[in-house]
């Protein structure tokens, strides 16, 4: 299908994997793989850097992972199981990559140990999404898209010519987990066609027939994934994570005791260690309009009363000096009030004012008239003044009008 070279990125100065499509291979399927990988971004999926064509050959530039493949590790054991903690970490990493791909509508269709690679940190990464290799001698079958996948890891529905689904990847995952736990495949044959039929028709041997003490969770997950009916398997990668007991975590191939933990907060509960301001309190609930209208009416009434008081109260701070001519105000006889107010610490001479229709004259008494001094009164009280006898023999009616604190006598 393709050939892969280790290459050097001259612009960014890094090692990359350069994948070149074979001249007679399906370029449309190669492009679909590139688009599928480009839609994924997960620690357990190989990253795609670039895609293009050179001299008529499509190519991909992929993340370089120098840690070898899972097939290399299994071959190195000589048919023995991998250590249980290593199997647990690899199984969680593969399931995490599948969960990410399945959540985005991507089905691998060719999951096998040769497509699980390791980076410098030993983290498993899925590669070759959506492509069935056609290299001779690897037991890979394809015929017009009806049978797609590697014979030893192909799902029963794929072997029957049906379309691959997320449950198909789960079956291939079960074969990989079975082999990591026992060192052997559930079905073995030198004939690829026979392997396909066995995966399609035969139940897998119980895992306990090859190993006495397999870990219970891993054994149950492997046997559930190898069910012939897709509806009886875990439906996708997320379900595999749940079966492994790592649902909701980021499976990166690390051991379980290396999982991220939330540390408790120390110190008094009222201590704020962040530099950001505290959140503002929530706004009070909205009130009805009736209390607001009543409050506004009360404010208006108080304001009106204050204005009325300011206009009608007597002015105790102002005064006039004797001898000053002031305009008089003619009031009806029935509404005149006899109120006089003496300015504090001053002597007032009684005056006689003659009111006429057009003018007002103010006459002071002769110097021989004895002036009386009134005692200053508090601003809030009124002190009556003694009037001098009139200078004429005509009887007069003494009525006083209040105008800015000055005593006016009208006939």
C-alpha cells in the first residue's frame, strides 16, 4: 500500500515519518486516511503534520515515534504474556485512542499490534487509520473493499463482507488484549482464509485454558470484546475504557498510580490565594412596582411639605434699620394680623404711616417724644412695641401689617 521513511524536516528541524503511497494504490483511500488522521488530536494517536503530492505520488508527513511497535514487543517475549502492569497500561492507551477516534466518527478498520507504535516515553499511539495494508506475507486481504483488515485480527462482520463499525475495532482490540495476556492468538493458522473463517464462525478458547491467573478485569474485557455478535460487545472505545475501570480519564498508557489526582485545598476556608478578584454577589431579586410607587409618592409629599414650610415660616434673620422707607402692602381689613417683631439689640421708634390709594408716607414723631426700648426676644417669639400718641387730634385705628420684620402703622 505504501512505504514509510524516516525523514528530517528542514524548516522546523525535527525528525518525521514520511509515508509515500505506492504508485498503483488507491489514492482516494489514502486521502481519506489523511483527512481522518487530521481530524484527531490525542496523545494516543499519531499526529499528522502535512499532506501533499510529489511527482504524482501522494505523501503524508507524520509524527515520528521511535519506540517500535507492539508487534515487536510481543515477538520479543517468545510467545509468553506481557507483564500485567504493562498490559494494563497499553490496553488503556489503545482504548483511549479508539475512544477519541470513535467520538469523531473515525473507524480504524485495521487495528493490530503492528499499527500500535510507541514514542520516546513508551506511550502507545495508533497509526494507519482507515488503511488495510496489502504487503505480501502479512496475511492481509482485500477484494474490492468487501473484505478489509488483517486476517488474524479481522472482525466477524468484516470477514462476512459487512461494513466496519466501531464494534469492529472493539473485536480487533479483544484479539490484541487476548494475545498480550496469553502470548498467543485466539485463532492460529498458516492460511489467511482459514483465519478469516475462524474469526467469523468459531468462539475463542477461554482465556483460562492458556493461563491460570489472568487479571479479572482484563480477562473479562477481552472475552466481552471477542463476542461474535457486535451488539454483545462493548460498542466503542469509550465502553472499553469503562470496562477497564478508567472511564472519564485521559488514557495515555501511563500506569494507574500515575493518574492525575486533585489535591485538597489547604489553609483557612476564607483565605483567597488567587490573584483574581472575588466574584461579585448576585443581584437582588426584582421587586414589585407597587412598593416603588408608594416610596416615590412619600418622597413627593415630604418635598412639598418642606417647600410649603420654607415659604410660610417667618424670617428671623432679616431686619431693617429705623428711618428706612419701605413699600407698604394694603391688605383687606378682615385679613390683617396685628403682629410686630422687634429686631434684637436695637431700639425702634414708633412711626405713623398713612396709607392712601396711590402712595405711602412715613412720619416720625418729634424728638420730644419719649422712645421706649424693647427687650430683645428670641427669634421664635414676638415682642409687642409701645406706640407713641398720635400727633393729630383725629382718632386713629392702630392696625399693624407684617412686612419683612418692620412695624407699619396704618390709619
